[in-house]
C-alpha cells in the first residue's frame, strides 16, 4: 500500500513509500482510511521540530474510515462499520469510557508519532479506541472529530463558559473555528482575531457564529476589545495560533479574574516571552489544552448528528495521497482551513 513516511527527525524528511499492509492482532481491527486530516503537529514533523517524533513513522492521527477486517477477540464492531478513532493507545489497565477524562497518562502512544497513523490506505487499531459513527455523520465530518474534541475540552472543561460571557478566540484555524461554534452553544459572544492572511477564515468565522472579527494588522485589538466589552475585558480568551504576540494579546484582553486557555503549540525548545504582569495584576487563571479527552468524542458525535456544530464547514480542501506535498503546502500557507488527504491504491 502507498503510505506517507516521516523517515528522519530533520526538515523535509517525508516521502511516499510502498509499505506492506499492516499486520492485525487478534484484539485489533484493520481500518480502511477514508479521510485523514493534516494537523499542525504533522507540519512540525515535516519541518523536523516535533519534540515527540519517533521516525520512521506514518503520520496522521485525525481520521475516519471503514472497518475492513476484525480480529477474533473483537466484540463490538464488524466489517463495514464506519468509525472514527481516538488516535491514541493508553496503557493496558487504563479505563476508557464515556465518563473518563483521561488525556495523556504515562505510557500513552499517539498515532503518527509513536505508531503508524492514517496517511495510508490502512491502519490497525484496538476496539476500545474506536467509535461507531451515527448514520447522520459523514466520514468527511468524522475525520475532524479530534479537533472538535479539543474545542470541547477547551470550552467545557477549561473555560467553563456561562451564557453571555464574552470571549476572544485568537487564531481562526480549525480548532479556533470549532471553539467559536462550541462557545456559541453556551450563549457566549465571540470575537475572533487573526491577521491579513486569515481574511477567508475570518469570513468563515462570521458565518459560524462569531459576533465580531478583527484583523490585528489593520485594527487595534485593545480598542476593539474595549468597545466589544464596554471596557470590562473578556471573560475568557482562547489562544489558538501558537504565537507569542497572540498569547500576550489574549492576556491583555482579559478582565480581572479572567480565564486564558492555551491551545496553540510552539516548536520544540521555543521560548515565549509573556507579560506576566497581566496575570499578576488581574489575577488571571491560565490553563492548557493538550489534545482531547475520551468523553468529548461521544459528545462531539452527538452534536454532529444533531447538526449543532459543523466540522465539514472547516474541511476546506481534499487531496489524494499522491499530492501530499501540495496538501501540506496549502495547509502551511493557511489557504484553507482543515486540509484532508484521501488514500490511494
């Protein structure tokens, strides 16, 4: 089968290779990939600066697909079932269920970093990390469930929004646009900040429910926040860009006792200068969101099946695996939002 392989921890060390179909254990399922999303972590792999890369490895941890075969120990699934998957393997003995909020316990392995991922025709996965798709959820929508899980974690668990809260989303990428939708479900008023390169994404943010958008290269964010909040400051800020200026803009935008939620990531070893006086003098709370928790996958699928949020709205491009370089370039240039790859024989 054709697969994209990151073969070294150095810039540009990715290429399309012919690999054997993965071997399936008795407690595993063979999944035929339908769509796989390019994440910022995949771009870091391509540039050789992901801190947890273990090449040679097939990248891709956001995916949907159809079960092709099941091992003899599989009980809940059968061939033909449409699924999405967690993209992680927790250590044996870790309880994973609808009410569990486990994220990354010691020993967790992530698809595309520690085990082969979804930029291929097939991958294998264990039964307890798969979710069957409701009939109302397309395979294309399901491929973006992992970013939706991050957004749900950020809004529901970290920020704990309330109706009429006013929030800033800095960085209108896939997760930022999903945060907009989830925050609106809570009745929050949302301002989305981006740069001039984000013109199309800011327009999409408005269609997805953003109350206001701002290009920080053309408008003064502090003035916009003051006008938006009546001078009080934002109740919460979600930093989704992974940029130092964005972090400080978020901290400056917050009211006393406001909540800063850090979602954007930085290259390995990158030091960020943060104006901590914002945190000190306003007694802010800072929390981080590294990925998702299991319970939000089931919640996300329910929201998708009820058409209360849309992941397809952020899935802007689809490329065959043979055009992976073009797909990565589009994602790098932020020409679209979420770029998907489909496998080929």
